[in-house]
C-alpha cells in the first residue's frame, strides 16, 4: 500500500532521498549537487593543468640556469664579436663562471679568441686557465699581461700552478716562475721536479695539519684564526714532530666532537697514504675503489708532502677515459684544438700502419685470385665475413681494454674472461652463420656457397672473441698500452682469418 507524503503524493522530481546528514532531499537537489561537484572537478583539473604548465616552464628555465653558457648567451656573444662591440662583450663575459668562460674561449680562434681573453683585462679569472685545453692554454697565456699572469699564479693553488706550468716550454716556465714570490716559486719548482702524471704533480701543498696532543677546541680556534688555509679542504691531517701522518680527521667528525676531546682520540688511523711517485691513474683507482675524498701524499721516508682531493681525481678519470677512447680510434688528445698540420701528421702514422695491415689482407685475397675469378659470388660475400669478425672483435676488445684500465681484469679471472668471450663469439657465430647462409642461398641459389659462408663466419667470430681478449692482455703483459696497439692487431687478425678461411674453404669444396 502506497503512503503519500504530508504534502501530497511524490512526483519523480520531488522524490525523497536520504542524505549523509540524515535530512531528506529531492532528486532535483541531488542532481544540482552532482552538477556542482562535476563543475568543481573540472575547475580542479584546469587548475592542475595550469600548474603543470607553470612547472614545465619553471623546470626549463631552471635547467637553462644550471649552466651559465646558454645558447642565447652564445648568440649574443657572437653578435658582439661580429659587431666589434667590446663594451657589450665585457658585459656578457664578466659574470661567467671560469669553466664557462674557458668553454667559450675554446669555441673560437684567431682574433675572436684574443678578444674573449683580453676583454676582461685585470678582471680575468685565473681559474679559467685550469679549465682550458692544454693546446688552447698555450695560445692564451701570451695574450695576458704580465701583471695579470703574476696575479693569476699567486691566486692559483699549487697543484693548478704546477699543472699549467708543466705544459709550457722552458722559456715560458722561467718567465712565469720569476713573476712568483720566492716561497710560491720554490713550491712550484719542487712540484715540477716530479714525473708527469704522478701523484707529485697532482698534489697540492696547501693542507691543514695539527699535532696529536691538540684538542678539538684548539683545532677549531686554529681554523677560525688562520688566514692561510686552503680554499677547499675536507680532512685535517694529524702529524708527529717529524711530519709523518698519524691520522686523518674529517671536518664533520671534528665539528661533532666536544672541545676538550683530544684529536688523537677521534682521528682515523686506518687511512690510505699515496706515495709521491704513484701514477695518477693508480691514484684515481684508489679514490674510486675506497670512495676517498682526500688523501695525504708521502715521500719515501713517510713524511707528509701534500694532499690530493677528489676534484683533481675526477679530472684524472675524465682525462684517462678520454685518452683511451681517442687512442682506440687512433687520434690524439688535442685533435679538436690542434692545427691542421699537426692533426694531419698525428693521424698519418696511424693510417700508415692500417695501410700495411690492409696490404697483408689484400695479399691473402690475391693468393686466391683464381678461385675468385671462377666464382664471382665469393668477391661479393667475403667482405661480410671480415666485417662481422672485426665488429665482434671490437666489442670484446672494448670490454677488455676498459677492464684492464680499471684493474678489473687480472691473472685471477683472465682465463674465465677469455673462455666467456670465446663462448659468446661462438654462439653469435652459430646464429649469424645460419642467417647469412639463408640469405646467401636465397641470393645465389647455391647451398654449397651458403655452407662455406656459414662455416667461415663461425670460425671468424670465434677467432674474434679469442683475439679480442688475448691481444690486449698480452700487450699489457709486455707493458704496451693496449688502447693504442690493440685495434691494429685485431683488425689484421680478423681480416686475414676471415678472408683466408672463406676463400680457402671455397677453394677446397667448390673448385
């Protein structure tokens, strides 16, 4: 039995529903509430899209400000140079970080480079010299006034000054050394006596040392009152009266300790010491292996000479990696900024060696001249075998050279590495042998030629894996840089084996 409401029977638009508050509401009110919620949701979505657009713009602007040398600035600098407007050029270059200014200088040459160097006058940042390529720096230094150079080398830390002067000839070295104060000159001259690419060249003489009987309070007061502290340092070295390092104390540990605590009670005694004669590549490996921030440099008598910091080690890692990559390609480190003649001359010797290896490979082909004349398809197919072997060998070679440079490949795991690469070469050889044979059969319609191609490719990829590992390992044993010589030997082996195997099998089974 239907029950009417007090106001009469319900209509579809006036039906009663329960709300969350328990009060009755009509269907129309409910629909209106739903429409308001929908409008509110749409408004919220529009606001979110607007905020996302603002964030995208903010992110792009923030990203553009991460580096001072933006494309817009480069265009303005180019315009100022073309219009010969030194005032505008000065306004653009002066705020740049030294690294950005160095990048800008390296991108120009001739008169434009000279204007970019001289426009700052006495405001030239000496740090710019540390970021410049060696070849470019040799051109920049003569452009600077004597007073600017003198002030620059006085501001530079000892390791930077030694690094810059070490790249110059003796005449320029003597001229710039004479411009230094006597104490600074003695430090730099001592640094120049060490071998290039050694820890002695890499270290800086500015460091903080304290005796073991000092307290934390004395050490902090010393740091606050001493004006001759290094620009950047992370550790304090605790030494004995003979200047032998006894411990290392990080600034974070120092600042967390109470003032009366003795330094010897909180110092780290199991720290890594770097011999002054250690190669810089080994220093970089030491920092990478143990996550070091700084390390003391000692002489043969265990006396403290200086310290090496992680920022210099990062530069070494970059230089060593760049050097290995360029050597694998047979180019010099300064090819980008070198002159036309020097670049041509440096590449000529590498290409001459490759010419000799190509002649050897051609000699192998010439030995099967009769076979090629009778079966023309061999001339079409034989580059495939040699090319696949060369590419596969290069992959293995790259892994091996990198592992050797990072000290990850040694006599302990060398055999395992060789067997693995041989297996990889064999498996790839089987798969690509089947693919190449199918293509060859479809192309020439001769299953015998396809079988010869497949066998030759399998053998050459196996040899590529074997030689890609053994060549760099053998060169390393004979103290020859594998990054320099490995590629020549590898391409020779894969070309000769590829041609000889393919043409030899053809001569035996197809003739």
